[in-house]
């Protein structure tokens, strides 16, 4: 009986690979289930095989166990399915943007997804903290990861998430180290956060970071013609808004990890309150509800500023995202398409918000491959 109960618990957890999490802690579990699937496959397999020594409910337990194992392994299977088209689709999306051969833009030492990379360990690259701006009431720093390849290199400005009110430059640092090893500088910035500071303060901070990095480009060995903005969640909204409104000639592209692109639509369709009070989060960041300050919601909606001069954009989003609706990315992609902007949308059917917590998980591998390909393309 205990065996069957355990298998039923695992089965319920495995449903998070296909359904959206209904509550906050189940969302956290969904990240683990979908991006560390082999752990759950192993545990379920052990419990299922224990049926050799159990007589009661043996057949029902075996059936539940097999179904559960298949569900847990499904992100890996679906990652292979998505991986089949990533290279071709990205090549088509950015055809003509690079001067070398069509294969030069793709990572030289990997494929979009490899089962054995699920066991891979990441290597941390050292960084140095630099103060990039001093305001009257605060100062802001960035973590600078120098390229491991010598020479003047492009620089990725990394903007963390956290509902505009939490998080810091140390959030999910594995991608920073990975990109530094591939020949990119990474500047992971801190910015002014809500509720003390409201929009457009973070975009102003991005501008200050760009100014600082350009000013110190010689000593940091930065190619000032090749900056890229990358943001996650709330940081993606900041990155997109900065990319489409600053019109900084030094910025060549923007990468959006599951960011809210349409703040007006986002207010109209709030998140599940068991997950997050999305309207309250927006209220604190923007300075009021939509009925109170509709013009501010429009002013901080990135897609409102997409036009025919917008820069190339990479969108990455999981269909099971419960914090930032998948619809944000669909709307942004449509607006970019209407304006003829080079773009690629990496769609991950099983993934939830924060799936890239594990850079070597199914979603982590695919998104890292897409990011590196995008960077190689627009910085050639």
C-alpha cells in the first residue's frame, strides 16, 4: 500500500510536465520536475521495481509507475523534438545577417540538446564588481565577467528578474560564465527597484550602464559596437523597453526570457493569485493601477514601441509559464513580424517560468544554444 501511495504522489508531480502549476510551491516543483527529470525518473523507477518484493496492489502500482516514468521523461523527448528544428529555423530567421558561412553562427562544440549534457557540470568564471553609477541617494554596481578569449569582444548586459522589486546581479550566474567562456563579456547589473523606485528608473539604469561600459571600454576590452541586452522576467521587460526606446546605436540585439511585453494586456488578465498578485506587482512598479495611470502602462509596454527600426530580438518562453503568460511573447512576436524585424521565438511546450535555473536541463540547453547562436549572428 505504501508503494502505491508513493507512486501516486510521484504521478501527481509528473503531471506538472504537461499542466500548469496551480500554486506557488507547485510552480517551484514544476521547475525541478521539468529541468531535473532524471532524478524523478530514477526515484520512480526504484519505487516501481520494489514491486518485486510487494504483493499487494502490485499491478496497479506497476501501471502507475510506468505512466509516471513516461511523463517524467517527456521533457527530454520533447526537447529532442524541438531541437530538430532550432538550427534550421534560426538560420532562416536571421538569413543574410552574417557575412561568413551559414554554419559559422552556430555553436561549434554542441547540438541544441544532448541527453548526456544533462549530467554536465558548469564551470564558474570569476568576476569583478564595479560601481557604474552614483545617484544622490544610492549607487549601483555590476558584476563584470571578462571573456576568456582575448581581444576586444562583444558585451552582454544581463538584467535580472524578481518582479521589479527583488533579485540582484547574482541571479542565475551560470549563463554568465558560459558566455564568458565562449568569448563574450558579460555585465550583470543591479538596478533601482520598486516600490521605492518606479518605471522608467531601471531603463535609465541600463542607459547608465551602457555609458559606463563605453567609457571604460579600453580597459575592459569591450567592442562598443556590439552590446546585447538580455533580461529574464521583469528584467526582460526592462531589456525590451530599453532596446526599443533608448535607440542606442551600440546595442545590436535584445534577448527576452519570458518577459511581460504588453503591460496593458497583462493587467487585464492577472495571474493566478495562488501564484502571484500580478496586479499588485505592477501597481508597485508602475505607480498605480491601470485605471489610475493608463498612460504609464502604455509607456512601459515594450511592444508599444516596436517599429521598423527596432533591433533583432530573440524570444524564449515556456508554454506552461504561470507567472508571465505565454501570450506576452505571442503578441511581441506578432508585432515584430508586422514591422519586418528579424526575430526568433524559441517555444518550449513543457517549460515553466524560470526553467533556465538548470542551464543543463532540457530547457536550459535549448535556450543556451539559441542565445549563443543569436549572439554569434548579430555580432559578426
